[in-house]
C-alpha cells in the first residue's frame, strides 16, 4: 500500500493505492484490499480516479470514521482522501 500526503491551502489530501505486483488490463476488475487508516477527523471524502471509457467525472463518496479509524478499499488506481467533518 502506497500513501502520500500533500498539504494544500484548503487542507491535506492523501493519495493512496495498493500495488499488488499484477498487471491489470482495461475492462478487468482489479482485486481490492481493505485497509484501516488512522484518522482524526469525523469523516472523509474519498474520490476515485476516473478509469472507465466516457467517464469524465470522478466518483465521490463520504464516509464516517469509527474510533479514529478510516476503512477504505484500495485497488491499483489511486484514490484521493480528504478530511470531512469536525476533528
């Protein structure tokens, strides 16, 4: 699992993905792994990287944390995670 944190004026963003060493061809689903990340905010905004033909906008989901932990499914394509809610 790879994770990079970038500081921005509107707050940090994490870019996270799972590199499993396999070749993932277009149109074939990649295996995802669930990871638990330490997370101080009440929630997170998770944005996927668009990968489907004709897809121009990324899919975004809001997710709550539990006991300062964020659970997220990671594949070979990076996701962008931002803090949401009060700390």
